[in-house]
C-alpha cells in the first residue's frame, strides 16, 4: 500500500536520538531549549515553546490568551478536530467559519460577514484559529486587519505548514498573529514522533505558555506569588499540565530540521507533477495563491461533482489498488460530538460540498516517480 504520507528517518536522526539516551538528561535538559530557539530563529519569531503535541500547544496557546467559559473561539470546519477541541478544553464555546472551495482555507469574506453579525448580537469571538490547510497560509494579512477592527486574537494552526512561506517570509514569524502552532506528528513535514511548538513574539504569552506546559510551576523567584523558601523551592502559581517534550523528541526534531528545506522542495516538485498531470482532466487541484510557497503537507484534488457515492467509490477503488487515498477533513461540525453541541448538516455548506469532493493523494519526499506515475494513471482511469 502506498500511504498518503510518511516520515523519512536518516541515520543521522537515529544517531541524534541514541546520543541523548546515554546523556544525563532524557527530559528537561538542553535539547528542548535548543530546539525551541532553533525553530524561532528559523521562522523569524522571538520565542518558541515546545510541547508534547500540537494539540497541547494549541491548548496552552488558548490558555495564554485567557480563553475561558465566557468566551467564543472560531476556527474552520475543514481541519483536524484538535483545532476546535483546544477551545472546549478551556470551557469556551466553538463556532466555525466556512471555507473557500478553491483553496479549502477559511474564507475571509465569510469571516467578515460572520463578524458583522456577531458584533450586532454581542457574540464576537475572543480568538480566531485559521488553519493553513495542506501547507499554504490563509490570507493572514486580511484576517489580521479584521482582528484589529473586531478585537480578537489570532492563533495560526500551521500544523501543516512548517517550511512554507507567505509573502516571502517563513510561516511562523507571527507577523499577523499572536501565536503560531506547528505539529511534529510523523505524517507532518518534519517529525519528533509526537510533538508540537507554539511560536510568538510576545514575551508575556511565551511566559504563560511555559507555565501552563509544566504544571503552572515556576522556579523563577521573580515570578513567585510569595517569597522563596530557599534554593530548593518552586511554586505553583497556576493550574498547568505536564505537556513537556522529551529530550529524545527534541533531538529528533533538531536533526529533522536540517532536512526541512529539502523535504519541502521535494514535496513541491511532486506537487508540480500532479498539477500538470491533472491540469487538463476533470480533477481540480486546490489552488495555491501567488503569495504562498506551500509546505505541501497534503496534495488534495476535488472531484468534478458533489456526489457522495462517487466520492466513496473512487477512494475505495484507489485503496483496492494499493493507493491509500484519504480525506482531509471530515467537517468538524459533522462529528457526532459536535452535533451534540448543536451543529447540523447544512451549517457550513461550502465545507460540506468540499468534503463530498476532496481526495488527498499520496505525497511525501520518498514517493518515487514510478509510484506517482501509477497513482496518476490509476485515478485518471477511474474517472
Ligand atoms: C496534526 C494536526 C493537529 C494536531 O497535531 P498533534 O501534534 O498530532 O497533536 C492539529 N491541527 C491540525 C490542522 C493538524 O493537522
């Protein structure tokens, strides 16, 4: 079976992890801070806070922005459930903004309309979480402009997008957001096995996220609510979690980062082959806008018609032919858990149409020319 995505692990990665195993620190050592500062520098942001997953990073990002039970957080329905769950963890309520069908990204027009209505009904969101689906940035410049007008904070869920550029700058620089999140799950661009990071240019948010990542405990006397008892002393000043990344994960991440540029270049080259092969077919590839250099976490095509049965038949046939096609994503509001919260089919019609047409084809650096040729031939025949 050709998977839709997979990690690429080198001997250097194995050596980096093995070295940590025989070092003094398996956790809370020097590799995690080095990984954080390397990521921040690479992306042009000031602070990096690593966590044991992007989901944890999204949670502490919401906490740092003071999301609580009085608040509303908006994201897109076409994302992994974690982009919405992070707000529910804080007791907040979640709502969604519909997408543009040609990019699969949060629609700025839909966002603007929803904000106008929310202003009238006094239900404006505290935080909006745009998701850089497949590896290309949302229209962050416009979303930032709306945030200034309507007063919300922004978390970029860039789980798909490390190594991508927006307006010629690396995604993660937080020019148009408060916090940016990357995931290091093995299907993503570079991996720590499990892991995530939150990047920010705001020292106060960075400090809060560090605190929430590790039990709400500080050893820094200046941050303590009461006087220190002595050199052994630590103090819990908030309710945090154990969301720490291990030294093994950070060492793997650091080693993987040395290949980031090459991985993304290869993904782009493979995407171009798909683009060309489908350009005169009935399939529509998602559009990449001119201000983006996509990290191409995913290669997504849309079938010509919104026909659930046909969609299922094509994906089933691909899997029967050893091609593990997938769908990114099932609209979050249609998950049974979210339906129980009051969402229903028809709430976000563009996302629902997208879902009935979208197919993710295999894309990862080690995908061979032969394999890609077979995938192209197979899907075109199936149409
Ligand atoms: C993978 C992913 C996450 C969660 O990442 P983990 O590191 O697995 O917690 C969140 N949001 C999006 C869009 C993702 O693709």
